[in-house]
C-alpha cells in the first residue's frame, strides 16, 4: 500500500494536465522513496511510461547497453548497437515517435548522477534531447532523479550550461512525518502505540525503506535487535554504505556526522573544522552537501548580529547508529540497552530532535502556520555561573515581537512540573527577557509524550501544551 506523498504527487498530476512538455528534477536521500513515488504516479495515471536507471561505478558502454535494452523491452523493437549517448537518445526519439497516442509520455531517468560519469557527455546529450526534441512536443514529462542531492542541485537544478532555466518543477523528497510513519506501519499491520512509533522514529527516522524492514510479527525491541545488532541485520552496516553511495569523498562526511551526532546542541563550522582536523574553508562543501541531503540543519543564535550558524545533526538513524550500533559489543541485546538510564536520557534528546523536525506541525497546532517565523537556539552564560539555554525558539518575523519557547519532555507517564522545574523555567524566561531588553512577548509551550498534569505550577508558567497524539493528528 502506497502512503503519503500527496504534495509531490499533486505536482506531477498538475504537470500531466499541462498543454506542453515538462522537465522535473526529484532529489532526496537514499531509501527515501523517490523511485516508488514516480512508479506509483505512472501506474495510477493514464500515461505511457519508460524507466532508465543508472548503475553505480560501471562503464559508459555498460550504461548505454542497459539503456538500449530498456528501449527494446518497452517498445518490443530491436535497436542498433551504439557507442555514445547522442545516438542512444536518437534511438529513444525514434521509438517515442511510434507512440501515436495523445497520452502523456513519462521518461523517467533514475540515479542520474551514476549515468553522468566522467567524460561520458551524458548530461550534455540529455540537455540536447530536451532542448531539441521534448520542447517541440506537448506530451513529454521528463523526470530525472538522484540520491546524490548535491549533484542534483549543482549539475541539474542550478546548471549554468544547456540545462539552465529548463526545469518545469523541482521536487525535494523529505522523510515521512510521524503521522505518515504511523499510517505506513498501521497499513502493514503493525499495531504500535504512538509512543512505540516515536521510539521507531528515533531509531529509523521517517525513511520509507527502513520502515518497510520492520516485521509486524515482532515487537519493536525485537525488530531493532534483529535489524541493527545481529550480524545479518539489514541495518547493521547501512550507515557506512549510505555515505559511500551518496558522496564522492564520503570519509569527511562520515566524520562530520559522527561528531555532530555526539552533541545535540551542534557545532559551528570553525569548531567542526578543528574536530575533523581540516581547514574551515574545506568544511563548506561537505556541510552544504549534508544539509542539502537532509542529514543536518542550520540554525542561528537568536539576536546574534554575526548570524553565526550552528550545524546540528537531524537525521535520526545517524544519531541512533553513532550512539548505539557503532562499537556495540558482540552479542549485545537491545533489551539490555533500552532499559538503561543512558538510553532514557538519550531518548529525551532524541524526542527534542523529532520536535525540531516537526516545526511546521507544531506551528499548525499553535495556530501560526500562516505566520512567517524563524527557528533559533539561544544561550547565555556569565563568567563563573551555570548559564541557561533555549534549544527551540520560534520567532514570529511579522513584526509582532512574539516568541514561542518550546520545551520537549519524553516520559512514560504524565509529565509533572514541580516547584524546582517551574523555577528553572521562570529563570530561563527572566534571563532571556533581561538580555533582550524585555522587547518580546513570550509564550512557553510544553510538548510531552503522554500529556502533562495541570497542577498549580503548570498554571503559573505554561501557556499551551501538546502531546504526541496532537502531533500525529497533523500531517504534511
């Protein structure tokens, strides 16, 4: 059963109704569901469809041979052998011309970065095919797709050559939200509680293929153990393969993610350069590629004139791998780990990260989804004192001077604000108000896993609260 992706599918459906040809670029990390989404669209719409998929690290001639074989299979027509991409696209044109129907014709080129190997001239011939053939017709939807998001953006979306300005639509594919993850698990027969689904999300994120690996015949702990901690587990070595398949110089990306996954509050580019032991200037490209691929986020410190950027890992599986899978003792069982205090502390931070990933859903719950906002972190420390920190601060940038401070708490039962915690929250707000010259209207928002007790301390300081069921009710 296909789940979600309505926003992406609606773009393709709109293009199908256009009276001219369309050129679409789709990008997103490995396993996210790009190919499945395009196939679903083609299988459920009245279109002709041909698909080509690049192979990793094979010769140009091997790629061309596979390309021609797909033409033969689709059109049931023997084609001549050719040695370059110009002739390969000429053969594709000749066979498309035999489709005399007015139906839209979808040409789907998957894993484009692997086809565009050094000196292959694939991208140049693809541009020529689009510019001289597709644009003269009204019935083509050319879709190119790739997991190497940095390549797709640099070479296709921001191309300064023959593809410049040619795209009709750009579709970034992001991870499923909690709501879509629940829908997918439920459709497969997994009757998990909302909290168990969040625990699943902490381990695997909203990556479609990872979720498909889960067996509904097992409880969550059994799934995590089988997939991540057994030598034959499908996720045991996924992390290393993930980076090597996405980035040419994956060692640097791997090191950066390992460092970012060790500190929830993140690092600046300069700090990361010292940790990874390369120049700060050399950090820009891998950081941009990780950001484009959806592994990390960028936030600024509120009120910082320098606009210094903090990079944070937001990919759930990267956090989970680096904390629990990497270096795990042979024979360790997930049940042993998940009952420790270390895991309980880690899951609190992991829940906060998930809240960051669902900022748009939180805005909708707050009734401000139409309000322009920016999300920041903020900290303050005087010499010799402990200091205070706000990890999630939503600034309304519509001139209202409104700010929402978000506190996220992950507990098995209802969360209770006691006197000490209330005083800590009040002190945090007081310090923020003082350091920002009392210019802002502050709301304190609590997000909890199982609700919050409405005691006297709650009434003194909390403006609004939400729990997991509320976030699950908001889809995007």
